[in-house]
């Protein structure tokens, strides 16, 4: 592991160590938060009992569908906007103010369209994630060095070959940023919807534990979500670094 990785591990360990001490010494009262070690113990008990597996499956399925839809549609939309400057100038103000829209107000309309199913939750999560992918795609395409067009002409490369062998690798760091943001926004959209509006899923389970003053279950599930999202983003980061090293070589 690199020095930077060790620094990150030490900082995270120090944070949880301080939190553990504050909880154990009752500086933070048990009614407010339980120690991180007890969160881990309670999470282990929940996983061993299997009582939350259905909620986990439902939430992860919704996140996966929203993420795939956001990436599959966000990337081509970004490509089209980059290729048509007039359309991009018209859409830019909408993209700049997009996240000021309270997406949850559309939930009743989505329920009327899709019924009481998971699709309203998935659509709202998709709405959260897709624009992050669009903006990252535009940023990546904007920063492709112009010299690559000259390289393509010198080697008589076609449009498809130029895109796959030169432009796509050059835009890859920004595309990975869009992917990581889409992961985060998909989780936010799904869990927030479940927290407020659903009758199952991890978000609902956290809200149910909160309303019943069940701190142990609530913090255990919160820890699970944080650990899961962090693991996914770290895996994407490692993949991104490997691709970049291969590209440099």
C-alpha cells in the first residue's frame, strides 16, 4: 500500500478511536450514539440472523438499476450535448440549477404512473444520478487535448477508432468521477426515498429503528450503508488508478 493509503487508514482509525472513547466515557450519551465497536457487534448479529437480507436485496437492486440507467443514458446525453454546441448552450442553465429541484415532490406523480412499486424510488434515484454522469462526461470531453485530433489524422484513424483509442482514454478520469458520483447519488436517492416514503428497504429499516428509539439497529444499519458505499467507491478508485497506470505505460 502507498503512503497516502496508510495516512487515510490512520485518519479513519483515529476518528473512530476518538469516537469510541467519547462514547465509552459518556461524553456522548448512549441515547445519542453507541460506541463504534457496538455498532460493529450489532451489525454482525443482524447479518448472522438474516433479518435484514430482504431489505438489503431490495435496496441494492434499486440502486443497481438506477445506477445502470444513469450511466447508460448519461454518457450518450453528454456526448450529444458536447457535439451540438447550440443545444448545450440552451441546456447549460438547466444543468447548473438541476440539483436545486426537490425531486421528492414528483413521488406522487410517479406513484400514479408506476403504482406502489419500487419504480418511483428507482426513478427518483435515477434523476439524482444521471446529471452527475452528464456533467462529468462533458467535463471529460472538454478536456481532451486537441493534439489527439492531429494524431488521428496522421494515422488515418476513423471516427470510431479515434473515439475508442484516443478520446475515450483521455476522458476516462472524468468518466470515472461521474461513475463514482452516480454511485453516491443512486444510494442517496434510494435510501432517502425509502426513509420517507417506502415500507421496506434499508432506508425504511433505519427510519423504523429511529422512530422506535432502537439506536443499536439504527447505527448498525447506518454503518453498513457507509461501509458498503465506501468499499464500492474505493474499488472504483483502485480500478481507475490501474487503468491510468496502464495508460501511462
